[in-house]
C-alpha cells in the first residue's frame, strides 16, 4: 500500500470484467488509497464489477451508469457524481468500441458508419467526458486514457481502431492545452497487447502478444497491473510536470524497428 492517491476521488470508466485494463487500474488505485467511483454502460458489466469489488473487499463510493455514445448520459453521470461525491481529482477513460468485422482485412474497406462508430465511442468520448469532468475537478487533477501503438504505426487488422486511437492521442494534446490552466493534466497510456474482451475482437491478436515476447527489450508480455501502476503514476502528483503525453507500457516494444 502506498498513499499516492489518499483522499483523491477518482472516476473509473470501463471495467467489464476481471480482465479489463480498467480492473488492473482499479487495483492499483485501491492500493494507492484512492476513493473509487465507477461508470458502466451495460447492466451485465455492472453486475460483474459489483461482484469483483465484493470479492476484493473494495468499497466503491458510487457506481453510475454511463453510455459514452450519448452526451446526455455523460452529463447525467457526472451530474450525479457531483451531487453525491462532490469534487473529483481524476478520471480513467478506458473505453473503446469498433465493429468486429472491421478489425480484419483491408482498412480501405472500412464503412463510413463503422468509421464514425469507432471515432464516436473510442475518441470523441474523451472530449465529452473531459468537458463534464472538468466541472468537478475544481482542485485540478489528472485524466488518463488508454491507447495503442496502432495509432502511430500500421498494425495488421487494427485498422479503424488505429485511426480512432490516432485521433484520441491528438485529442489528448488539444485537451491538455485547454484544461492545463485549471491545473488539470491529460495523458494517455499506450499499453502493449493484453488479453481482454475487447482484444478478442481484433483478428490475429495472439500474434501481437507473441511478437512482444520475441522482440520487445524486456522479452515479456505486459499485464493489467503494469498498466494500472503507470496510470496511477499519471493520475498522481508524481507526474505533476507531465501533460499531453503518451506513456508506453509495452516492455519497450515501440522503440524496436
Ligand atoms: P474491455 O472489453 O475489458 O473494456 C472495454 C470497455 O469499454 C468496457 O467496459 C465497455 O463497457 C466499455 N464501452 C464500450 N462502449 C461503451 C459505451 N458506449 N459507453 C460506455 N462504455 C463503453 O477491454 P480493454 O480493457 O482491453 O479496453 C480498455 C481500453 O484499453 C480501450 O480503450 C482499449 O482500446 C485500450 N487498449 C487495450 C489494449 C489491449 O490489448 N487489450 C491495448 C491498448 C489499449 P461495457 O462492458 O459496459 O459495454
């Protein structure tokens, strides 16, 4: 246990089950003494989250429903958080979605609808969430999203999601400039491949994991806990000089040609 996040109210968006990256982040935040608030979209995810919290003896401050595809739902969720919790000090945005059939084959075949869907859920959502969260972050704090190397380079089959992540990373920079004057920092963690529900949707995902073991400087895969600790670093005062940045948690894979 460390006290990095003692007395900090942090909103975690995107726990679907115990494999979710957001669950790794939850454990790291709990270990750092944070007060936790959760948002879920699906009722099924909420039930899984409640079970996980009970099993791990984590007492949430609040769980609210939030569909990031819907502006009103985001406004409502943060309004409720404001009413019931008050000031918040951070947000973990760990949410993405694309149609499974567009995560394989040629990117040129992406439909307009599929392109807009991926951008909407995976990228625009950070803009809308930052706008609402900012109102409650009256003491400053950190917002951290989750991205992937497919934003920077062509990763086979990642396709439409790679383009959405590129927009997300650009958004991190523009948002960082907007809210920096309020003492709020915005950063992203670029995680190596982690076997989660969402990752299953990307064709050939297993190959991406194997190549990390073969080629990354650390020669090992990464896990949710490593992403969790790096995310807590970016939420905490330890990273107070860092904003608009992308921190790679990928065993160093991104530096290899
Ligand atoms: P999960 O499937 O565990 O989590 C994805 C989450 O996104 C779910 O909790 C889901 O909520 C949520 N979500 C999807 N659509 C919406 C919506 N409209 N409104 C609100 N929430 C929504 O997968 P991961 O943990 O892998 O994904 C988390 C983040 O990490 C994503 O941004 C992903 O791109 C990123 N990432 C993942 C990597 C990996 O290899 N797994 C690598 C690098 C980045 P619900 O269950 O309620 O639908």
